[in-house]
């Protein structure tokens, strides 16, 4: 994918609020940071944003074109 916006168009939306948006990778797209398929993309829309993770997972991080943090989760 060339841009994060293009990547989001291939993912399944799961949750959206004023703090963040969550998208599920249902097609095994590769993580732009590590190259492995990721489970979810979390787009942080406000600074600061707090996450409560219910399980231990690896995270890869990049930023969107407008500077928002993008978190790619790996179980």
C-alpha cells in the first residue's frame, strides 16, 4: 500500500470514536513496519490517547500523513 489511507480502504472497520478508529485486517495484508500480517490497525486521532489492551501482543508503529500514530497489532 502506498499510503495509510489506501491501506484503511482494504480493512474492515470495527470501532470508531473521537479518540481512535480500529480496523481489522481480514485479508492478511502485510504490516508496513515488519512485513508480517497484522491483526488490527488502531488509528489514534487525538493527543493524548489511552489504550486498554486485554491481552499481550506485539505492536508496530508508524504515522499517518497528518502525523497521527498508527498502531499495528500482532498476536
